[in-house]
C-alpha cells in the first residue's frame, strides 16, 4: 500500500504575509500559492550580491540620485498574480514614489512598478524561477529593468548557449515586453537605467 501524497497548502499573498515569521533568518517566497524556502545566499552568491550593491550605490550617487534611489535590505514584490510574492536579491527603489505604496511602511511590500528602478536576481539552483516565473511576472507588472546574473552558468542552454557560459541578461521593458540582451566575457554592460554603469560582465562575475 502506497502512502498518498499530501498536497501542499495553497496560500494567497495576504496569507503568506501573515504567515511569514518575523525576524526570520531564512528567506521565503510564494510561488503559485506554495511557500518556498529560498536558498540563503552563501559564498560567491553572497559576495557578488553585496559587491554589486556597493557598485550600484556609487553610480546612484554619481548620477545625482543619492538619497532618492535606495536599495533596501529587505522587500517583497507583489506581482499582479494573487498567489505569488518574491524577495529580489537586489531592488533599487525610488523613494519619491514609495509614499504611494500603502504597505511599504508596515510590511515592506512593493506593488507599484513606478516604485522600482531595477530588480536584480542572481541565479542559483532554482534557475527556472528567474528565467521564467520572475521574468514573466516582472514584465507583466511593468518593472522597467530586470537583470539576470547567471555567474555559475546554471541556466538552460537555450539561454546561455552550448557549452554553457556565464551570462548577464539585461531585460529592458519596451512597449510592455522585455527586450533580453545577453552580456558575456569582457562585454561592457549596457543599462538604460544606469547609463554610467561601465563594468563588463566578467568584472561583475569577479565580484564573487
């Protein structure tokens, strides 16, 4: 006799927020109603994320947006689909627009795409989330720029080639759809939001 598989409980976004433990050392996301424990960034992933935040903050100041654009330590993005919620590796917010976010002050929730200048996801073993689910949901929300940093070449071959190679994708929202531009090796990153960003793909990989 085989034991019946137990179906996971399906949560709404608000149920997920109510469930989320305060001061948790673990990160969680909601994917199609299922709460997923996210791998805690370690080693190279953590180094790359922290160092890239430092680079972005320098450029934000150089562009004259210091004190206006900010990178919070934690936030949860609420897509249009009711049963999903994501915690990006890096999110750049416009503080001038945050006043219109009704749940920011109390719950660190972002649901207005105008609040967001950039979202960055650093790819880990759950690479399909970044290339498919989050790509679709950030695009549908209207997030104007989304970077996928696949420093360990974990993504599918249709994205990063065969043989696979470490790649950064800058996804720029044009007429409601992402234009997905790959950068590898010594190719300088071209970012519409950060035109002064002058690091190459390899220099970003080396941050790890």
